C-alpha cells in the first residue's frame, strides 16, 4: 500500500516545478497541490519549510501580482532580490508583471 503524500509535500513539490523567470500565486500552488482553497496554508508551509535550499519559495507571490511579505521588510527585499536574480523585473511597489505567472 502506497503512503499518501501530504499536502505540505505536494506544495513543496509544486513550487520546485516553477521555472526560473516565472512566478505563481499561493492559490495556484494550492490548486496544483490538490487543495483549491488552501492559499493561506501554502503561505504557512513556505514560511516554515520553504527555505530548505531546494525550494524556490521566492517565486510565490499573491494573486494580484505583488510580493506579499508584510511583516518583514527584509524578507520582502530578499524576495525581490532573488526574483531579480531569476530575471523577473520587480517594481518599487514590489509588483511583478502578470505575464510572469505560470
């Protein structure tokens, strides 16, 4: 009998599929991972397990096209830096073009 993959593991797997130069929303990842209304949970998972050295957490932004780290400006600036390193242009208001969404 095969063990069922946890939502956390599916989220991390889906985030790892996002190609360099692209972004996805928390809601898209929740949908791809099998829990369409799990966007907040995706954020929580990435906050807790996303910085593992293999998961490009910075490629996840909100559905409106903005970096949505509000509680920590340093983290938002780090996400902006990492996205720009990936070739994604990020505005001064932390916005990303909708054309970058997968």
